[in-house]
C-alpha cells in the first residue's frame, strides 16, 4: 500500500491502474501510515509548507515503520528562489529513498543527486527518465509524469532494480 501526502491524485490513480493500492493521506501528529510500503509526497511540503513539522513527523514515523520515502521536486524556479545549495542540503538531511526530479530542477540543486537520494530519477525533457546516468528515453510524444512516478514506485517496491523499474515506468508513461 502506498500513502500519498498532498495533491497527488494522478499518482494514486496510476498506482491503482497498475494493480497496487494507494490512498491520499494527511500528515498526523502520531506518526506514519501503518502498513504503507511507500510514502509519496512533494518535497516542498517538507521544506516550506506551513505544516512542515507534521509532514516531517509523518515521514520519520513512516520510515521507522519500514516505508520507503519518495519525494518529487520538479520546480526549478522554486529551487532557484530558495537557493539550490540550501535546498540540496535540506533534501540530503531527509535522505529520501527515491527522488523524482526534472533536468532543470536537478541542475538548480548543483550537486550530484546520488548524495541526496538513494535512487535519483530524472525526467528527460523529451520523455523518459535517467537513473544513475542510464538514460531511458521514449519515442512517444505522450508522456505522463504521474504515470512514470507511479510505475517506477510500483516496480521498485515489487523488487525491480532501479534501471528495471525505470524501464517499466517509461513504457507505462508513454502509453
């Protein structure tokens, strides 16, 4: 089961289409989501939300309960306004298991993504993604980021290697 914090309805829909369970959730004071294999949320909720303490508590408790943490950070203008190095430092302190980002956002951080997250997934401009330097482009003109992230997470939680999960994700996102 995946717990999704914030407004990530497309991610939930794709997880369900792929045969998984996902529920939109809210941060709690008491901790994480019992039974969640993965907690998915936008990084801005942890770094700048008025409720960042509640989000942080939920992330920490979910991690203690064994859940993987997947963050999305794709707004390069937001990173530039905050300062790339500061944002990179704060993300490294969270140490997400998976970080989904765009190429421009990754460039704004200004550091190797492997120092921030266990598995960095960079969305390619023309579609597809890159994982640990391995580019998995798509020839399709259609590309759905929610589908890419959901398919990657479902495959990764099911035991696929990062490159295998990325390959599956690119195929799903191109449909």
